[in-house]
C-alpha cells in the first residue's frame, strides 16, 4: 500500500511512521519549512517515546519520506490522510476546521486520479460530509471515496496505541456505493496487520465515527473529573481516594483506568474535545449538560489548586521560594497545552512567589507560556534546593525516586503540596514534612 499523510504534526507523524512500520510506503506532506527541514535531517520535532527509532528505521528502509510537494505525493497512492490541526476557535468551543477544508481543496486540485480521502484529524460530526462536498465541487471529473478514521493516541504511549490498539474505528461514506466499497477495501488493507492480533475493527458511517472519538474522550475526561470531586469529599470526611478508586475500578463496568486524582486534566485532546462536543450538542439541539459541567469543573479545579497551595503555605507566598516539579500536562511528553501548571504558576507569580521549576521534557515549550520570572532549573534537585514550599504538578518517574531525607536536606521549608500523590504520606510525615496530597488523610 502507498499513502500520503497531510500534516507532519503529532497525529500525522505518529500515524505515518506506524503505517510505514506495518509495511506501507508513506510520504508525509509538511508545509512548515522549519519542521520539514527537521524531519528530513532526522530530527523529531516532538517528544514521544519510541517514535524516533521507528521514523529512523523506516526512512532507512525507504518506506517513509517527507515532502512539501503535495502533487508529487499523490502519485499512485491508495489513500491520502488529512492529519492537520483542529484547534478550538476563539470565542467558543467549536473546532476550527480551516486547515481540514483547505487540505481537502488542495487534494482535489492536485489529484491525478480517483482517490480515497481519509480524515485522521479529530473533527466534529458533519466534517466528512463537507469534505466530500468540497472534493466534488473542486473536481467534478474525479470520484473521491471519503472515510473517517479517528485516532486514539495517548501522548507518551502513542506507538503502542497505534500498533496494538483497543479498536480501530472506520467511518465510510456510502453515498456512492462503489466509492464506499473502494474506501472500505483500502482501509481494511491498511490495517490488515492488526487482524493477526484480532484487533476489533468497527466499520460504520461517517457521523458515527466522528462522534465516537469525541464521546470516548469526553467520557474519560468525566472519569478524571469525577474522581477529583471524590478526592475533595475524601478530604472532608477522612476517606482515602486511592482506596475509593480501587473499590470502584474493580467493578468491570467501571474499570480502573483514569481514576487517578490530580490538579485537573489538560493536553491537546481532552480540553479541546470536551468543548467541541459541548458545542456539537448545542448546535444539534441536544446539549450535553454532563460534558459542559465537566469542562467547568475542570477549569475551576486548576484555579482552586493555586489557592490551595497558597493556603497550605500559610496564606502568603510573597517572597517565598516555591520549587515546582513537573510542568507538562502528563509525564512522557513535552506537551504544555492546557497544562495545569499554566494557571497555577501564573497565580503563584501574581501572589509574589519566587518560582524555580524543572521538567524533564517540557521546559523549552514552557518558556513562552509561563511568566517570564520563572527560574528553570537544570535538574530536579536544583529546583528543590532552598525551597520554602515544594509542589508536584507532573508525576514523572524520576520524581518518585527522590527520598524524603534528600528532600529534607535540600529544602529550606517543610511544606509539600503533592498534587499527584507520588509519595507516601506516612513516610513524609516521619521525615518531618507538612505534607499534603490529594484525597488522602
């Protein structure tokens, strides 16, 4: 199989590299000259464990290449994927589909033959139909088969998620029967390696495939928000949220995943997708009050965490040194989008705190997003040194390995606000710390 992947960002690069690993010939089309140059020189513009190895291996094998020439990339392809950004529009939760529709127009104009066009980007319900309309309008002399193939890639675990997925969702436009049959044949052929490991493949219509992605992400965001609220109740009544989560998760109808309390979800998907699903429901006349409440509660939680830190520091952090461990929205990524650290550190800076922070991968991205006064430490121990207060915002594994005695030797103060519950409360108290975590007595 030969495919073109429009967009060399997170979704396009991971998907393209993994399709190449499956044995397909993949050309990734990237319009950004700086990013294209990086890719051609063998540099990966994002941090994703295992991605560099797969990219390098498939480039060397001749199955993966990068270009900005869309026309040449469409020669003899079985399918072309649209994997461009769909950020939230300003002033509302609607997804901005400018790049998706422009990609569809460019594909139509450059097409030398009939093509299977697949939306890989996360797009609202109805996008696939509009893509089909644009293709037909731009090139009535061609027959385009349109499909939707939403991605379910967790940052930090994306390679495994693509190579060994829980499921593959494929939506097919069957308005033209022959075109629909062709699209299904091509998509099944692309994912044939997964049939060997009996991966469930759900073949459905465009609208269902598009909505499934939003519904899945919104449900996971709701689970996170729910356990965060349960953690708040635990703190008031003396219960332990980890035991509550374990007791819940052992029920197979609920499951154990995404029941870990913290300062609120972030990243490139959950915030954007929950807002978009809220907008989809409102536009359709079927508003989702649960999803809307999830969005509101999550945003409020991030702000509340900053006030919590200030309160635990005695109500005044002016002039106090606060060590920050972790900036990214989750470990194993350099992604700072919608990270809890953004509003929390902004509030602490406004309150007069001196902030010295460390993150294994996120500091370059953080510099343009966080207050200019933030001091970036070269390692975790430097961030801790001399701190009156220590705050854990991201649960990187290297932070878990820090011993209470080492913390005690380096810190000036004894206050720790562990917003990811990475340490044992009893051990921290025995070491003399005023230790506060989330949802634990």
